[in-house]
């Protein structure tokens, strides 16, 4: 994962919630570490995301629902 300028995003000029941040602005944000911590947790623990990132067939086996 990396922080890029909004113009490099697949979602540039698409409707979204919030305002896109420039790379320098995002990199300077105190919240960046928290964002990457959440993203890492999802990538390493969600079966569907993990299987996709490993280039395997997407699998939801082992995914837990919200209680």
C-alpha cells in the first residue's frame, strides 16, 4: 500500500465522501499511522482480502460476522 496523489487514483473525479488529500498532506497527517494499521489488519486477517492479495481465488471461508 502507498499514499499517492489524488490524480493517480482510479477514483479521481468520481463522486465520493470527503475531500481527496494531496500525497504530502496525507503523509504529514497524524492519522496516517492509524490508517495503515487498520489497512494492515484487514489485509492480514480478512480471508477474502488476504486470498485476493495472494493471487488466489477469493474465499470468505473463516470470515466472521458482526455480533
